[in-house]
C-alpha cells in the first residue's frame, strides 16, 4: 500500500515534465487530524446506593452525573423503579443532567404491562428479571425459560427488550448440566437477552469472557462488580471497590466492548470506606481510566 508521503513524491515526479511540480510544492498543508479523546460510556446499578436512593433521589443522581456516569440502571423499590417520580419529570431530570436510564430490574410477575409503559415513557431499553433463586430441577429452570420468552414477547411488541440477570446458582451444575446453559438455549434470542453479573460468574468459578464468546450477542448488559481477594468480616468474598479486588477488569472490559457488550454497569454491595456514595465515586474513576 502506498502511504501519503510516497504518493506525493510519485505524483511530483510524474508532473515534473509538465511544470506542475511547482504547483504541488506550493499546495497548502492540510490541517492535522484531530483525535477524539471521548471516554466510552459506563453506568451504575442503583442498588449500589440502596441506602440512599429512597432519600433525595434528585440529589443522588446529580452526584452520579458529577462522577462521570451517563447511564443508570434502576431497581424496583417500594416507590417503583422511578423512586416516586413521574416518568415525564424523571426523564427531564435525567436529560438535564446528561443521564439516561437504560434499564431497570423489576418484579416481572406484578403489573408487568404497566412497567413496560413506564419504561417506554422513560426511553429505556430494558426491563430485567433480577432473580429467580435456585431451583429444584432442570425442568423448573425450563419453566422459567418459557416465562422469559413470554415476557420478552410482551416487551418486543411494545418496542423494548427483556433480559435476565444471573447470580451464581445458574452456574452450578444441576442434574449434570449448568442451568445457565439451559436458560440460554431454551430462550429465543429475538426475545430474551442476558445481563452477565461478572462477579457472580467468577464466584461460581466461571470465566465471563468465555461465556460471551460461547454465546455471542446474547449478553448485552453486564455488572462490573469486583470480588475481594480474601473473605471479609462477613466471611464472604464481598463486592468491593473496583480495582481493589481479584477480577481483572482492566483486561475484561475492553474485550467485552469488542464483543459487543452494550452496557457496562458498576455495582457494589460492600463498602470498605463505609460510604456507598464514595464507593460509586471511586468506581467511576476506575471506569474512566480503563
């Protein structure tokens, strides 16, 4: 391939006999190409701030915007997943702050059609089933796969997507098979996506990137949640500040983006510094530096 310098030199030689070389030498130098330095967007699951989200929602999201978050994933509390706000007012608040609520965890068994309508008013992309719990048999997981297809159809008909968020139980063998495999292979890709909680996958001894490679395009959202290197005072491997745990997100996140992960959402459930808001700030700084 001829680079720009070789091309100009070759052109000058061709035009020398016609007196055009002098014109080439006088040609103005094109302006340098400006490289963009815009950071890739990232978000946060509001469960990280579950101790604050019900008290002063507006002030909370203002803080999150100031930390650098642009995407919010909510969860359903006593006041719903808009935390007592009307959809129109909540969307305006988010627009003013440069935020977007992209998804929410919710109870899919109660008033699901109404929740779809609220999500549409907010301009959201996803409603997500956050938990079904360990099941007694693979047949029970198969029944949930059928439910997910049904909920996914309801969402698709109105123009949003449905997804399921894993814990560790679906990555533990049951009757000789991993339930996560059954869920993925018995749900329609046109109707059901998956949110990969990478902490829980690692907690169960799995490689998140291997799952993304095995099922390309099925994992469209992920929870970026670090795992402590040693058990903490609870006796468990807790989710801690990003960059202080055992999961190599500096390697995982760029690869996940290359494989088409749409939304990377911070989540944290334990706060070594004692403050969920400070944890959210530390996590945002980590994501900005990837």
